[in-house]
C-alpha cells in the first residue's frame, strides 16, 4: 500500500526533493536521540561519584556512618 502524494501531479517533480528533505530531517532526529542517550549514560558515573563524596562528607562531618536508603 502506497501513500498518495499530497501534491498534484504538476508538482510530481518535487517529490524526490521532499523525500531527500524528509530523510535528512529523520537523520538529524536520530542523531539528537543518540546524543540524549549518551548524555544519560554519562550521568550515571557522575551520580556515583557524587554519592561517594556525600557519604564521605557525612561520615567525616556528620558524625556517623551514612545509611543507604
């Protein structure tokens, strides 16, 4: 099943250009999605370092051993 073009047949010559533009935009969206995934992956190690530093601060200045909740 093919989707009919929204343009009349007089503008049929624009279809390859529109297809190229749609493919280019789709590629940009995929690249942005990959960037967000990489950003999310980077957050895990930083969160672990932050938790370790917080635990050390609590153990030293808080007067006790940090409890993992």
